[in-house]
C-alpha cells in the first residue's frame, strides 16, 4: 500500500494525500522512508525556526518532561513566567501582557474576543489575508474560497484592499473595533505592503479609536530579520498574535496585548487548557536562546536579499517578494506545482500556495551555501524548461 493509500485509509479528506513519508530530521535536513535526504526549505511552514532536532531544544524538552509535563492554568510554573517576560522584552514594551494558546488560529480567536470587549464588534481585515480556519479566524480571512462553504460566518467584517492607502479613511471608522493585518501575507503567496502602509493603518486606528492587531504568525520570531515584522516600520500595535516559530517546532501560540488593550481580558473571559504548557514553553525558550546566542538575525536580511536579487534574474520568474527568510517566487505561468515537484526531485522541499507561486520559509539556521545550492537547483529547473 502506497503512502497516499495508507493516508487515505485513516484520515479525513481535508488535506491532500502526501507523497512523502518523512521519518527523521536534523538541522535543515530531513529523510524520507526510503532514506532519501532533502533540505527543508519550508520549515514546517515557517515553524521549525531553528531546524529539526536542535540540541538545545531537545535538552530543554527532555529536562522539562522529566520535571513537570503539564499543569492547569490554576497554577504557575517557572517556564511560562520566563517566556512571558522574554516576549515582553522582545516587544520592548513593559505594558505588554501575554495570553498563551496552541496555534495561530487560537491566537487570532483571542484577539477577536478581546476586540469585542471594547464594546464594538466590527472588524476590518484585508483581501487575500489568512488568519486561520476556525470560524472566527476564518471570518476575518480574505479568501472567499476558504470561507464560503462555512457561511454564515461572524457578521460585521469588512475587507479592504491590501496595501491600498486610499481605502483606509473610509474603511476604518469610529465603529471599528479592530483592524487585523499581516505584515506579509504568507498564505496568499508572500504578498508585501508598500512602505508606510502599516504606519498609515496605525495612524488611522489611533484617529478613530480602533485596535490595531498585527498577525505575526508567519512573520514573527525573526523570520523577516527582526523579531516581529511590524518592527520594520517602528509602529506600536495594540495586539500581536504569534504561533508557528514561537514553539520551536512544538504547538504554541500567543496573543500579546499592549497598552489599554492589555486590560481587556479579566478573569473568566478566556482560557486554554494547554496554553503555556511547560514542554512547549521550554522548547520556545530554547529556540529563542539559539536565535540570540548564534546571532541568527544578523544574517537573515542578507540571505533574503540574496534570494530575491538572484531569483528575479531567472527565466520564467515574474516577481520575487518577501523579507528575510519568507520569500515568494512568482512565475509568469501556472507552474508552481511543477516547480515544487522538480525541486523535490533535486532534494529541496518548498510549497506552492497558488498555481503561479512557490513559497520558501527555511529554518533560520540556513546558511549561504544552502541558499546558493537552492538557487542553483531552481535556475537549472527553469532553464531546462526553455
């Protein structure tokens, strides 16, 4: 029985049938059930932030599971206090208060609930956005194909064109509870914003008294060269949502509320059984220490520029977008799946979020050699199609 047949025999059909059965990984490399090795340029979709089987993460998890595996949120434990304090430090605002959960969708659900506590219920989101697949998060996701089968969704959500300055004044009003935006839209094909757009959104939210929520699920934890994508514009959000890379490969999400928004949740308004689980939190602290101790952020911007500047010279490439190690390569033809398969044959794992684009989000431990090898493989594939 093939891998796809085994998968289809036991799982619901919400995912496509995988072609590979991955059995082990170390650093940037993974192996499949046939012993073939690949370089993971997808990183669990921006999740394995310091690679597979990182020694510091392994030790942190092993030590923690031997000590304390789970407690309810009726009690505190040292690791969750340390991580919350570290996130405050990375945000750079002492007013920040943290809510831990397990995923990006849950973090965005928490943000939606917090916005309701302002006394208003209308939310502004953006076309092509992706904030999760739970009903609330899906309601603010600007991809109709994903949302339509589950209507009716939450009412009162307005979608503005991503990056359109002119829509902000009319679209964001005093009746708006929250604006939710991604600094880069990863699931849409790594779409970026014009310079100054986040600043303009911040200014408009301040004018009308709306919360500004920044979805950093993909862009957070150093992926763009700064700890958070919004920091490239120097603004201060009211709410930040995190997941993916936060857990260092384990399930962990967070909502960070700043300023007055930090006072919105009161006892009993929200909760999560596994949020802030000691093991996931230990992995997160270890991953952050790897990023800091190995000075990974200092090289992320230059690696991203190398990919962008090189790949945009390749045949069949229409545009290369992104920042740091979150890059979308768009082709002039709908050949995304074909390029994905060809790269897989050459030992690189990526994904194709739409027919014309491949997305890469490798672990931050990727080296210039890894990037150059990827670019050589991609160019050879594209030249071979001429």
